[in-house]
């Protein structure tokens, strides 16, 4: 992120948000962010290389232990991924996927795997004293611990126990107690965490005398699960099922800088994942671009929700759709949206700014589900799905 183009502002009662310091035209690329970690979506794990994230490989290679949980486009990728992450995760991944037998769906397996990757990256950063991208940037993201439903908190507790077991039995089992204590930073949010049946879980699973230290670590892992739930970004593609099918989620990652950009139901930014290496872009990067002209001092926002493709002209339907959108944002992200579109539609009036966004950026091909995005050279707009130029 270029510091001279954008500025992060903090106001009491409002929190952090980002404003533009320079003018941007529609289609201008605002920033390109790299992931702290990125993992393939488990639904398509045999069609996405676990290392380079290339989609629809011509040849599939399993990991050297044949765990059937990670696939690669080449032996080079297998070796690179083994040295980087998979040597730690391979034996424990089976326990992650066993969540399906406990009644959890792919969504839970996906985020458990992503948090597992964050923990592996954290272990490597601590062991190697790396500062390539600080874990502190991830840890500072809002967790909203204490706001989730009892049912969701119980689910998070199950995942936190599993991943704490991963830390203690696979990552830090030969490390000192001091290393365990600093493995995750301190957090005031741990006071909001309640763990049921801790003593029983500890006695059954953990071979350690450090009961208190383990409980604190478990609470911190719970916080990290909350952070992932609110801040993870999903990557979609049309390469798997074609442009006439709904977009498929093929990967998910954590991008700490993305937390600085707030939501709007009629955003002036949109994003897309880089799916092919070229120029200064790399697979896994996320590109944010302007959907309309932005002036200095304007807040920059993108939509946390999937964009609507059609709008009603019936006032009652407009109000109902706005209420559903507002409820979803409240349930998933814990805020009341007061953007200009919500204010207009709460009165039954259509929002002209969003109508313009659909008109200018939705692909015109009848059966296509895609939207126009900038080409990598920034000189044209191209449909993300069918590749038609605008």
C-alpha cells in the first residue's frame, strides 16, 4: 500500500478507516496486497495446487506421504510446500478433516485449516526470527470475541482445542515454556473467552504439566479463530465450472491490510484475486481498484457481501432486501450499516450510485456471471469470467 496515496484515520466512536490523498479514476488500481497465509478451499483441493494455487492442473501430484489432503501441479511445488509448511501439517491434517465426521461442513474444515496455517507460519516466524510480514498485523485485527452466538462460540471452542493440540504436539513440543508463553501475544479479549470442560480435555489430550499456560494458549487460539472468522478473504474463480456457473471459491487467506478498508453496500472499490503471475503481480495477491472516481478526502470502501446483480423497482421489495442485507452484516460483521445506499433504500428509494455500478461493471453477456475488472496493464477492462473486453 502506497502511504502517499492513502491515509488511515482513527476517530472515537468510528474506529479506523481509510481515506484517499490523491484522485483516482474509475478502473485505477488502488493497491495490491499480499497474504499472510493462503490455503486452497477443501472442496476443490484436488484441482488447486496447494503450493502455487494454480487451478485445474493437467497433472496431479500427491504429497510424499500420500496424505490425500494436498495436491500439487509439479514435484517442485510439492517439495517447496513440504519445506515451507506441509512437513508440519501433513500428519495432523487428518484430524482437521475428521471434523466432517463430527457433523461439521466444509466451511468449518476450511477455516480450521486456514487458522492451522496461520499457526504454522507463526511458528516459523518465531523460530527463524522472520519479519517478512509481522504476525502482529494479523493479531491487531478485530476479533469481536464475546459477540458470537453460543452455538458459534461452541464451534470455535472445538476448533481451538484441536488447534491448540496441534501447537503443543506438533509445533512446540520440544520448545521451552517461555517459547510457548510467547507463541501468541497477550490479548485483553481472552477475558471474553469461556472454555467448557477444559480440565477433561487437558487430561485426555495434552501431555504437559503446564496446565495454566495451556489454558491461556487455548484462549488465545480461540481469539485467533474469531479473527479469522471476521477477516478472512475468499477467492473466487470461473475457471473450474465456466462463466455461466456461479463463481467457485477456490482459496482463502488472511490479508491484514484489508482490515483497514471499511464496508459500503455501494462501494467505490472492488477487488479480485490474481490467478496468474505477470509483471509485478503474483498468484494469491489481491488487487483493489476504483469502481468510480474518488476524490482526495473520500473514504475508500468495498463490499463485504456478494454484489447484487439485479435490483427491484418495487419500494417494498427494496426495503425488504435492504433489511436482509443489513441483518447479514450485523450477524457476520457486528455493525449497523449506515452507508448512502442503505439510507436511500430504507425509505424504499433505489440507489442511483449502485445502479450505475451495475450498469458499468456487470458483464453484458446474458449468461455470464462475471464483472469487469482491470487488465494487469491497467489499460482495459475485462470480464473476470468470460474474458470479454469492455
